[in-house]
């Protein structure tokens, strides 16, 4: 491989869910640390760009408008990227669409995971391995070792603006915790009635904020209306990604599912406990490696059916959903600071 220029032009692609985008941001931090002169672009799916608003290390964000027609929008995006004449394109996603975007970008060097169906078009292919000690940030870091073998892995960071911090300041006058109870997948989501049970037992001196996107407001309303806790406010749909991150940063504790808010908390070095139901942390999507702020909460039962897949399901395949229903409110309460 020809040597890279002193100030390489790099493009990172991650077109999956918001949590995947956050986890890929470790690449931005690592590249910036080892090659401060690099120009970094980032490609993501429409709806996720709020995560990178005014990011200090990203020169330009390119948006895949998938809803405008999958392949038509890929072609248009590919042509936009090709004009940039990137030295390196790094595809952190394993599916066909991102592989096609990476190919169309026409970079001198294209790196991605071997599992991508278009990886035969890459100049460098990297294994996407699983193991009990391998985190997704480790897998992503492996994508750049062919270019920078001595690079030390940096963890992802998010950069809320002063406006984001100002927006949430009104909620920070007293001790508080945040809960993010929703997930795209039913079997990753601890049931609403158990969130309610937890809040009913949560110390009254904590104010509780329910976080989530606009589509999760109804769940937040249900929990808020049903709990006996005297101070719960549903902010789902009211805060941007980065404003939510700013709020989570100063919480006494953040409770999430195996979902994007877990990784947002990690990128803010905020305390977090993630409730894992059908999936397991060993897949590599638990609290970020080497972070002292994260922990997981799981069933104490041994279930032959768990995990039932790498991703969640719309319904429990076994019909009993014991991986979730056997997690108790006490397990969450034990993670709260004593004061």
C-alpha cells in the first residue's frame, strides 16, 4: 500500500442505528489523535445527523436519504463522495448498502469488514470477530490498524453545544436519574410494568427523567402516568440526541436497554446501567470497554434460550420472555448511589 499523505482525507461510513454511529466515533478520536492533520468526513443515515452536529473533528457529514429510494439515493451519495477524492474510506457497517456506498466513493484505499457482501471490492478486509472480551469499539479499531499499526484505541465522544447544556440546565437543580426504557426491538426492552415497579420503589428525593425519541413518547407517557413516584417527567421527543447526552452526563445514574442511550451515556463518560434481556453483553455492545462508569443488569436465571439471537425480536420466540420478566427492580435499585 502506498504511503498516505501527511494530511489524508478520510471518510467513515456507518449507516446503521444511532448507537452504531456513536460506537464508530472512536475511529474519529483515534485518527484525530494519531494524524491531527487529517480531514475527516462521516456518512450516516438520515435521522442520525443530530449526533454529529458541530462535531469539532468532523469536517463534513454526508447523509444517506434512504427514504428517497434506496438505490437511487445510494448512487447520488456515491457520486457526491467520489468528487471528494478521499485517500481512505472506512466502512464500519457490514451490510450491502454501505458496501456499495464505499465502492462508489472511489477512494484509493477502501477498508471494511470481510462479512460485508461487497468486501471483495475493498483493498483491505478485516475480520469481525466475537468474543467475551471483544467490544464493538475493538472491532472498529481493527479497521485502521493496516494504516496505523501503532494507533492506540480511543473511546467515542459526543460534543453537546453550549446551547444543549443550557437547554437541560432547568432539569438539573436537584439530584436526578434518567431512564431510557425503549428499544426498536421488543425483546431488548424491559417491560413497562417493571419500569413502573422500579420507579415506585425509587427514592423520592431523585427526580426522574424519561428519555427517548418522538416515537417513544407514548411509552414515556404510560410510565409517567402509572408510577407512584412523585417526580417523574417524560422528556421523550422533547430533546435532541446531544441535549439528551448533556442531561445524562450529570445524572446520578442512567438506566437503559441494550440500545443507543447506553452508548450515548458511555460517550459522555456518564454512569449507566444497561438492562440486557434477550441479548448479552458478550456480543460486544455492552458498556464501553475500559470505562469505569458502566455496568449491566441481567436475569439471574439460567435460560437455555438466551441469547436468542444477535439482535432483538418483535416477540419472544419462546413465548415466556423470562429473560426480561425475571429481572427485578431491586437489581436496578442496588446500582443507585447511597446518598
